[in-house]
C-alpha cells in the first residue's frame, strides 16, 4: 500500500475511520468521504489509485456508478466495492467492471488488505 492514493467512500463513519487508520499505518495516502458526490469532488483534486466504496450510499448514486465515473477519468482505477447486501445480481455487475472486486461486510483488516492487493494486481 505504500505510496498508493486511496479514496474510501462509506456513509458509515466507523468503517471510514477503521480503513483510514489501517491504510495510513501501511503508508497509503488516504482521503475519505461519506458521500459519492463529495467523492467525485475529492477525485477532481486528487485522483486515487484505489477506490474503496460502499455499494449502497445515501446519495442518488451507488458505488458502482461513482466508480464508473472515476474510471472515465482514470481507466487504471482499482476498485473494491464493499457491501452488507451481497447478491448474485451485484456479483454479475461487479464482474462486468474492469479492475473491480467486491467484499462483503463485515470484514477483518486482513480481508480488506487482501482485496486491495488482489485488485491492484488485476490486469486492465
């Protein structure tokens, strides 16, 4: 994670705080947002290498829509979609997206670190 710019988007503050602390300890530069719309603004200033985003956000856009918009700006964006509501339909949608994997909540630190490493290693 050292040297990676990571954007964490989740409307649940405990997840944002947990991920920020974990990833900063590993040397990543981390920005966080509770909103997909604010995440787009943050990405205008500082395009991340990795996006960790909740699927179901409280704004009008879901996590995959935000990821698609950011991928138009950075085709190499690696995305970890996190959700407390996994489904076969969501899994199908995730598989259609480049450099995107999903991780179900709740998860442990090792799970998110493995997911980030796996998505970084995916071919474009």
